[in-house]
C-alpha cells in the first residue's frame, strides 16, 4: 500500500508553531493549490490543504515560511477524528509533511514564478528525527528549464 502526496502551492497564512505537553514542536499551515482547470467565469479555482510538520522541520517551517510563499510539500495523508465541545464527531484530513522545499528565496519579490535558488528541509529516514538542509546546486541543471519546447527523444527510449 502507498500513501504519498506531493503538493506545490502558496501559504495562505504564516505557519502556527506550537509545542505538545512533551515539548515536541508542531507547525500547522495551509497551502492554496491551483486546480488544472478554470470555472465558468474563466477563473482558476484552488484547493486549500492543511499541512502539519513535526519536530525540527516544524521549527524550520515556522522560522522561514511566510504567507504567500511558493512551497513544495511531500508527505502522507492522515485522517483523524475527535468529539467537539457540542459532542459532535469532527473529521480532519491533513497532510503530514516529511519534506518541505522553499521554491522562492526569502527576498524574492516575484510571486508568479519560483526561484531556482530556493532551499528545503527534509527528514532523513532512520536518522531518529535529524534533518538536513537541501539546496539547489548551480552545477545541476533544471530538467524542466525547457518547459514548452519539444523534447528530442526516440520511440525506443519510451517505456510504453
């Protein structure tokens, strides 16, 4: 079975950092992710998806992410429920992120396009909660830099 989510969107507000009674950091924020189609008025709609990060990643997100910033999130979908003050059962669906990439630099004034010099933070598997900072290298070329141009590939290279 597989439960994996990758999202790219803009933060709808600054992340909220809290700590559990045990002292574990947790951050919640929401991403506005555009849909691939437009409505009847020709406007693009968006989904607003709740994101949760834990521990060092939570603190990093709280320190560096701000409302409107273009961000990529990788994680898993989680559904939980609880009884509210009126005794009604409330269901919450959210993405628990284990990898967050900042797609714009802190001083980027361009809100329409991402920046190639953004960094990101990820949880290293098996590291007991250690995190490492990932950055884009100038030596690596963006595989999507020729977006919109024809790709020169032979039929023999296609897997189907």
